[in-house]
């Protein structure tokens, strides 16, 4: 036992203390595995208490409640992983940042073996070290939120594509200005005129403006229920190229790709002509502007509110057809019931159906490896006895808080 405690004290391997990323990940991994085993057991009918096994409705409700509690435990472990990751990633970003400075020094030292050391090499290293020092101070202030990642993370706890691109252009412009400033300090010629950097100034301004507009667009669309957003457990590098569901996004990918190509072009121009700001070709600037317009149009077009198309009475094989009565199951067909990024069990358990004045929580129906209810296009719930017979409105409320349209059904005695 003493050996095991010593092994866990180094926060590695099977550590489950929860105070370090290793322990948090291990606890989450174990909780996820236990949930999967429990879900598959209940999907086959094993582990049901005898008190509810006699009734299909009671057993389904008990299974749903049991899985909901387990899913909440898994979600808590996942959030703990995200918090532990943020507490560590700010140091790793600083290691990468100063690693680039060291790499720049090595490259310049190797390339200076023939022609010798120049003022431009000194200015380049000084500008890189100055910029790295400023970023290190900013990262220390926001170390609890990921350090350098803090300004790049959106309100949904995902890396924002528009902020990443804007941040890259701002860093490029800041490095170029610092580089020329250190050349001036060494009495070397340096051109800081506006005419020399019209394209660069335009791209920096447009990328920052796109980041601000995207934030405003997303906020307004969420408030008007035209876009559904759920918070992620932590940022991922794939967020820059993917949508909230982890699938590749063309508007995001083309914006990042074209902007990265233009940034490389700007760095090459600064290397070839160190005496002035990068003079980006007007054609390249126009290409980046078109890419930004496509990305912005994609943000306007994405998303949508949940929509109920029809409601039918659910019937088991061999059952009789008839009107909807209290106690019957109804199947709500439509679209947008599971927002992107809300496919985890704890988020599925938050879907609610309003039948008249009664709120019905959608039961989780497990199968091996997943759930058959709810889905993005179908939700099945029982009509509780508290619903008064007559014409009642049915409405779906998703995990993101968005409400669908109302559809009226007739409930008979």
C-alpha cells in the first residue's frame, strides 16, 4: 500500500487525486467506463429492481433516472479535467513561446556563419524576446483561464476561429513594428510609413472587426433563439477548424487556411526586406477579404431553432391504434432537438417537453453504445395523468434552452 501511495504521489499513471491533469483524466476515464458498462447492462434489462420490473413505464423511468445521475457524475469529472487542463496549459504555451525564440536564435546563428551577424538579426531577436516577454506577463495575469488562450476562447468555452485569426494578424503586425523599432534604435534605416503597409493595416483591421462582429452575431442569434449553443468542457485545438459538434467546417477551414498563407507571405516579405513593413500584394489582401466575407456569411447561416413538424401516438408492435390518451407515449418528430455539442448523456437528459402546463423530462432509452431516445429528429415521452383532456399545446425545450414552435394535439379520456 505504501508503494501505491508513493506512486500516486508523483501524479502519474493511475493517480486519481483530481488535483492534477493525470488524476482528473484518470477519474474521468474510469467514470466514463463505468457509465458505459451500466448503460449496456440496463439496455439488456439487467440490474432492474423487482419493484419496477413489472411495469414497462416504471422500469423505463427508473432506468432514465439512474442513467441521468450517472451522466451527471461523468459530466462533473469532465469539467474537472477542463479546469485542471487550464491550470497547466498556460505554462505549456509559455514553453512553446520561448521555444520559438530559442529556435529563432539557433536559425539566425546558423545562417550567420557565412555572411556574418547583422543589425537585422539583432533586431529580430530583440523584437521576438520583447514580444515574448509582453505575452508572458499577460499570460501570468490570466493563468487560471489558460494564459495566452484566454483572449482566444469564446463564451462557449471553445477556441474562436475569428479570434485566433485576428490574434495571429495582431502578433504579426506587433512583431513587424518592434522589429523596425529596434532597427531604428541601432541607427539602421526603417520604413514605418502608412503607404508601405496599407494592405497589412487593412487585414489587421478587418480580422479584428470580423472577430467583434461574429461575437455580436452569435449573441443576438442566441437571444432570439435562432442559434443553439452549449458550453464545452474545455477548449480544443480542433475548435478552430470544426463546428460545435466536432465536424469539419468549410467556412472556418478556408478562413484559417487562406489567412495562414497570407501570414507566411508577410513573414517572408519582412525577411527579404527588413527595412520596411511587409508590402502585401493587393491581390493577396483581396483574397483574404473574400475569405473573411465567406466566413462571416457562414456565421449568419449556421444554426436554427428546434422545429416540431408532427406529433403521433407511439404504438408498440401488436398494439391497437387509437387516439392519444393520458399514459400513452407520443412521438414528436422534427429537427434540431439535440444542438451541436449536446450529444453527451447529461445534456440529453436536460431535454424537456411541455405538454399543456406540465413539463415532462424526456426519458433516456439506452441501447448498446448509445441511446435511441432522444435524437435530433425524434423525441418520445409519455403523456402524464396531470394533463387535462382536450386540446393542449406541445413544445420541446432543448438542452440549450431554445423553445420549439407549438403544436396542438387532442388528448381524450
